[in-house]
């Protein structure tokens, strides 16, 4: 398995999103179950044509990114997600480097899926300020908090998920200590072959500050092979502009592409 992961990381940027995050950003309301664990590694490239100033990053690699999901009870997950090493480029070809932010989260399934009702859950997450705002504007030097309501439902082999919530996001640019945002996402996944699934996802947020409105369309394929889960995905911004009000590339990219490799384990 180490050889496979190493080969993927070299191909996708010297070493291996969310992974930036697990491939699908819209969380399932179901949890892993007690004594189950998922480990993942991945890489992602993000790009935008227009930037606000010459000091803003125009592209970014997220490499050696990592995700851990641990079932600490039958209905409770403990999640750790790290964006990995960040390699950014400005319009004048300067390069910036930093360590990505670390997010720690707890997900609780409050109701299992029934014949006529979706599974329901909640997720609470804290993003730690590992990434600096200056000099490369890759992070916001702030501790951010997110809370989401989760719902998921199967219709045969098709799965629908919905997330809605809020974020309290630190703002390093001015006198206001924070930007409050409202976020939402939805995804549909469907089988395309016996061991593979495709997904189409909408992910976005809005808020009371200028330039906070963003909406991405995302899509990809997840394949089970060699005892691993392989995900390849991409995104395109369809609403909003390239202005970042918090960390760089928080849904402000014109497009992105990434890969994620995960392994599920029984403890």
C-alpha cells in the first residue's frame, strides 16, 4: 500500500483533498460505527485567473494532505483533517510556502435512516490557525468554528445528502474580528459500475460581508480497487468572485482538481 500511495503522491504534486478533505464535501449523516477507522491521503491543485492584488496567490498546490476519521462510538465520529503543505504562486511568479490548517471535528448521528425518513446528524468543527495570513495570505491566523445539520437518504443505489449550517470565521484584514457565514451543500451519488460511483455536488456559502457569496459545482468518481478507495474529482466556481475574505482559495478558485486515496480499517 505504501508503494501505491507514494506513486500517486509523486504524480499529483511530488507527494500526496479535502486529502484536502474526503472527496465529497457534503457529509453523510451516518457515522463509521464503533472501532472503525478511515485513513486518507491526497493532493489538490487550485487556480484562478483574476486576483485582487499582485500579492494574492493565483494558484495553490495542497500536498501531503491527510484525513483521519475514527468511530469512537456507534453513532459518533472523531475527525481530523489537514490541508497539508501549501505551495502557492502569485501573478508575478513568486512562490509562497506554508503549512495548511488543521481541522478537528465531531460528528453525531442522531437518527438512522428508515424506510421513509433520512438519516440525521450534526457536525461541529474547529479549524486551528496553523496557516499565516502574511506574507502570502494563505491563512487567516484565526480559530474558526463551523456547525452543520446533516441529512442523507438512499433511493435504491442512489444516495442524496444535504448539509446546512454556519461558520464563525476570523477576518485578518480589518477591524471586524470575524465574518459570520451561512453554508450549504447537496450531493447525489450513483453507481456507474460494480465497484465505482460518480457524484455531482453543489457547495457554497453566503454572509453579510462583501464578496462572501460563493458557489461551486463539483464532480468526480470513486473507485474501490486493491483494498483502497480511490477518488478523482474537480470543481468549477459558478457564482461569486475570486476575492478571499478568509483563507486563500476558500471556494474562490475558478477551478480545481484533486485525488484522494483512503483505507478503511477495523480496530
